[in-house]
C-alpha cells in the first residue's frame, strides 16, 4: 500500500494540488470521499497509478475546504496502518478544531470529556475560553504513558505530538487520538466502532468551521508517510514577508482603518467573527440574548454555520432577514431591529452585498440610516446598536469601511472568501476588516481565529501575496465580459429573467462577474412548469460544459483566473437552505480570460433549440 501511494504521488494529476473547486457533474455528495476511495482501491488492486486513471476518479469533495483527493489518500493510508476504516481518519489544517469538534458533540449530548496529553497541549488552545464562551465542559490531565490510562465514563481524547503519520498507540480506553503535525495541521483517529456516531458530526465541523488539511500540506504528510522523509527535513515556509504584503494590499483594496485578519477560508473567518462577537456580548452584556440576523436564502454555509452556533451556544438565536426579490433589505432590517430592540437583545446582522444569487444591492444611504438609527427597549432605555457583518465576496473592490465611506459611521465589518477573486481560485483563504468603530471587536475576533488555529497557512499567504495585487484589474475585466454576455442573452432569449447589476450600480463600483438566469418555462400546471425549468437548467449547463470543456465547468466557483462556471444555487451554494427559500435558477460566473464569442455561439444554439 505504501509503495502504491508513493507511485500515486509521482503520477498524480496537477489539479489535485492546484484546484479549489471540482466538478459537480461527477460528484455524489452522499458518497463524498467514499466513492473516490472505492475507485482508488480498485486501481490499487490492479496496481494502476497512471495519471489518466487517477484523473478519471470520481470527485472526492466538490470543494477542497471540505476535503480533496490528497486528504482522502492520506486518511486511507493512515487508516490501513492502524486497522481502521478510512472514514475514521479525518485530517485538519487546524491543530485545535478536532478537539472543538468532539467537545461540541459531547456538549450537545451531555457526555463527559477528558483530554489527555503526554507532551504539551497546542499553545493556542485556550481552555478557559472554551468553557466561558463556547460552553464546553471537560477536564485535562497530563499522563506519562497513554497505555496506563484507566477507564473513563465519557469520551477520552488523547493529544500527541508526532514526528510523522504512522501507526499510533490506540488503546481501548482512548476514544479519539489527535496527532499534531506542526504547521501541517492534525490527524484525528476515531477509535472503536462505538464512536462511529461522532464521524458525521466531526466532518460537519470540518465542513463549516474550519478546513481539511490543505493539499500542499497533505502532500508533505504523504511524503513523510511513504518516502522516508524526516520531519526535520520538511521546509516550513516563512510567511512573514508574504503576510506583511497581504495585509498591506488588503488595506489598500478595502480602504479599511483596521489591520486585516486572514483565515484558512471564508467560513473559518466567519466562525471567528461570530465567536468573537459572542465573546464580546458575553463580556459586555451579561445574560442578554444574542440575535444573529441572517437572510434565509443566502449562501448555505453562512446559513448553516449561524444555526450551528445558535444550537451550541446558550442565549444565541438566528432570525430570518428577507432580502431578495419582493423583499427589501432595508425595510426588513428596520422591522427586525425594532423587534430586537424591544426585546433588549444584541443584534448582529450578516448579509451579502450584492446578494446571492440574485445580485441585488440595497439603497446604501437608506441602509446607513437604518443601521445608525437610535432605538429604544420596551422599558424606554437605549437599545444596543447593531453590528453589520458584510459578506463582500461578490464585490470585494467596493469601499464600505474607510473614513467617509458609506458604512464608516456605524459598527460594521466586512469579509470575503479567498477562493474567489482574492486568490483567483488558487487557495481558500479569506479575510476580514473593520471600520474605526469595530477595532475592539476585531481584537476579539483575532482571539478566536487564533484559538481555532484557523489563520491562513504559509502557502495561502504566499498565493494571496501573488494574486491580490491584480485583483481589482481582474474584477474590471471579468465584469466587461459578463456585461457583454448578459446583453447578448437578453437579445437572443428576451423571455429569460436575468438578475444582474444595473449600469447605475456599476458606475458606483459594483461590478460583479456573476449573474443569475431564470430560463423561460412552459406547462399546464405550476408543477409542470417547475419541472420543465429545472430540466432546462441542466440542459443548458450540460451543453456549455460539453461544447466548451476547456473553459466551462459545472461547479461552485467565482472569480477564477480562467473560464466560466455554472451552477444551480438550490443544489449547491444553498444546499442547507430551507427548501422554500432555494433558487432553482442557473448562476453563471465569468473570468477575465475566456473565449466569449464561443460562449455566445453555444448559448445561441441552446436558445434556438428551445
């Protein structure tokens, strides 16, 4: 097996190391990792490690934040060495998040937890904050020999610093073995079948609150496993200069007065934001209710994570904020802030501008006014002012937070997913900035980014340092292609409903390269019309990726360096959204580098055929 893995490393497709998003048309989400490993084991049994065969394996995960071919192979190898099923081994970029994942599950199920360690605990693991802010209960013991541990009524986590992935000392009294691998991250082994029920919950934490061990770090770990490489010989990138460059560029791009925080992904960043705000609320407003106000149809990861925080932390609740279509974001915020003020609760609003997937921008002057309005509680006291948390992924070039900018005078933060325009799709790292009124909040957010060990990796900083300086130029060029394509679609298929920014909004700097497309439908009943439209969505996407395979891709993507990207939000970006709030339309994003005339030709064929 080890020899085979070595051959796979030698012959692996370059996409395994470089892509952040993978194809949805060859991906079965219910069999994430499983289907890929079944295919890999079949190749292993036939001693086939050819690049072409490896490239034809099913998609392991649609997005490398969740996992990828190299993380699956590393987990498969370690599982085999330790006589475990591959599902019982889960790699993390973070050293602390596997601990938090187990503590979260046990807190929800009222299970006792003890944490054992033989060397040192991860230095960023703040035990007091885990208890006071996250509400986790556990006790910690240092042990000389893990083999002598006694039985415990609950879960036993053993944390070990290891030179390399290997055969680990799994005893029957250890439920979870966490191997710390320095800057590479950590490897969690779920021991014994009685703990199999934890696996899905732990994977969900990796999916939403952190990221899998990155492809580059997995490759290093695999080399430690199979190539007789020693840990002392593994280079650790010095990210100091790259980080300084990234922070400087983000300040220039955002015009923000605060120093940026950079996380391993957009959702890692969002989790630090949410927990930092919870921390601040608990410290400043004892026992007051915390309300996260979130659009029900926004990006599914945002929606899901907000509800997961509410489920795990006392006194936190999620309230729906209707923002799209017939709903007006400003009116909705006014109504809900009045309600929250009456309850004397703490309002935190998370919203996308432009919205996803309908690409709408609210009246910004009215938004500023409604956020800055002084409200009263039911008793007549001054209500707590809101914090506006802006997901700026679609238009990260627009200034919101600097002196004189539209949201400079209300408490506001902004964050962006790094797998989009910031890195051009080369890594997942995301970042957050604040205005002058949120410096104290940024300090709290930094604490939780560190606690979760979710800061961007050295390689991610290196990629951002190379890609961020050209971001605004790429946004400008991609927007021009998108505007031209939208105009073309309106001409050849005028009955289609297109959601895109107006020329007026574009003149204000809102120049996204994404639009949504509601195709014309037909049928005698609503059900027939809906079924026809959904089939037509897939017909269009399949035509584009079949006719332009080198440039068109069926995946969740945006702001990439090359090609076009097609998806259906209801089945991808809104995956965890309530069914009634999902959008069964086509979302299209264009890069600054593609053959637009060929895209027009193929779309014209489609339009003529319907």
